[in-house]
C-alpha cells in the first residue's frame, strides 16, 4: 500500500473512532493526528456555556473533553498498534477503554472559544492504563484544566 493510501486509511480509521459516540458529536469534539499522537478540539458553541454572566464554558463539558481525549488516545494507540502489525484494518468497531477514575483540576475559566486537549499515556498496561490530560485555549503553556485518570483496557 502506498504512503498516501496508508495515510488515508489511518485518517478514515480515526474518523470512525471519533464518531463512535453521539455525545462526541453533540458537544463538537473532533481529533487531528500527527503520526500516533492525537489532539482533541472542542469546537465552541453557545450551548456549551455554563455561566452566561462571565461567560464561561461549563465545567462538565471541559471535563468531558479531557475524558474523551484520554479514551480516544488509548483506543487510537491500540488501533494504531494493531494496524501496524497487520492485525486490524481500521474497519472493525472500536475497542474503547472504560474509565475507572478521573481527577480533574480546573485551573482557569474556559472562555467562549475553541478548546484543545492532548493526552499523555504514562503507563499502558494490559489491564489498566494511566493517563495525564491537559486542555488549553490560546496557549498550551496556560492550561484551563488538567486531569489524571485510570482506564480499564478492553482486553483487560
């Protein structure tokens, strides 16, 4: 398979993985990839405002973005590994981890604009994985929220 065909196959697999949940589509979460690394993007919409007086994004939406980003990174890592090994084509349904726990630190108010998030897998175990996630708006060095979570892996 040529490199452009392989990239198109990976992009299609990521798109299928991203669209697995109606909630992802409802709040407007999408992902872009650079190799095996994903960046989540929560597209701003008026229905995401929790406090119209400030205005600030709803904390639950920010927390959801953090959790979704961790789940998608873990699922993408698994799918990427299986695609590289020739075990998966990316056509089959996703194998999503389950959240065990998630601790969120809200660092500043989310303003009415897009939010970006990236997850770092600290330990990818066969049963449980440990992930750190950060969300930011204007500058990655000024996160609006951070989280740390443990996730039960699909085959664990």
